[in-house]
C-alpha cells in the first residue's frame, strides 16, 4: 500500500507545481501584454499628435502670409529660408516617428525597414543646412531620438573627417 501512497503524493506535488508554474506564467504573460498595450497606446497617441503637428506645419506653409509658424515671427510672408525650415521640421517629425516604430528592431521586418530608414536619415544628415536646422530645434524632440541623431552626426564626422557633407545646391 505504500507504493500507491507515494505515487499519490508525487502526483499531488507535481499537480501543485504545475498549478504554481501556470499561475506564474499567466502573470508574466499578463503583465507583458499590459506593458505592450500601454506602449502601443502611447505610440498611437504620439502618432496622432505628430500628424496634427505636421498638418499645422502644412497650414503654416499654405497660409504663410499670416505669420503663424513661430511665436517670434512678426507676420508677413515666410521667407524661403523659413519655408525650408518648415520642410525640414516635417522631415524630422517623420524620422522621429520612424525611430519609435522601427529602431528597436524586435522583428526581422522592423530590422529590414530600419536599415533603409537609417540610410535615409544619414543622407539628410550629410547636408550642412539640415544639420544647422536640426541644431536649432532638436530640443523639441524626444531625448533618445536626439541622442541617436547627434550620435549619427558624430559617427559621420569620424568616418569622413574631410568632405563628408553632401552638396546642398
């Protein structure tokens, strides 16, 4: 009779262990999903606001005569330089969104997408005019994105110390 009792005890222990492990795994999955859902909501909110900001910048271009681009702009038509600044700002908004969506490279798809975007970012950073605009308003953007862009600029300077800039004509 002792053998069946030992088997029953082992079965009970294994059953309790399986229940415990199931609860732990379920909790881990729940909290991971909750964290992912929160991040997805944050990205969706950011994307909506980013879209609205880009729409605002487009309106500034469309109605350049009423002086809404910046608080320091006194009115009147935007200069070519101010219009170029708006275009660069739109590009940076798109690049920042891309950074949030693809930079983590958590999937093969994201990795492939990010490689192309990174090359595109570097092509803009080779333009001295673009870097000057970046320096003017980079504090408006996410700190991690700013560190990433500033790091790319430094890497480009190190890789090509002379003549690394693209022609901006």
